[in-house]
C-alpha cells in the first residue's frame, strides 16, 4: 500500500521529465535531473536522491509509475 502523501505527479516532454510544480517551493515546471533510463532503474529497485534545481529541495525517489514518483518521505501535508 503506497502512502498517497509520499507521491508526486510528474510529466514528460520528449526526453525530459518535469514536475508540474515543486512540492517544496511551488515553483512551476521544474526540470528533473532524471531521465527515462533513471526511472527504469528506480522501478527495478534503485533509490535516487533528487536535488531540485528550483530550491535545492531534496527528495529520495524509491519508486515510480507512469504518472507519479514515490518518495521515501511524505511530500504532501496530511489533510
Ligand atoms: Zn522547489
């Protein structure tokens, strides 16, 4: 069971992966330092520390599906 607060949606534009908005500073259209092959490695069990270019916010990605990244820690506040 994946905790929803640990997920964050991402988008693709060609070879690039973006966040529609940053979970930490809310900057729009954040280019991820991550490529498709990195996502494949993450799906196969690799963990990947991302440092976001907008605010140097850090998130450890532990899994990903077609639409969402799964982080080791919550990215959303619980309602
Ligand atoms: Zn940010």
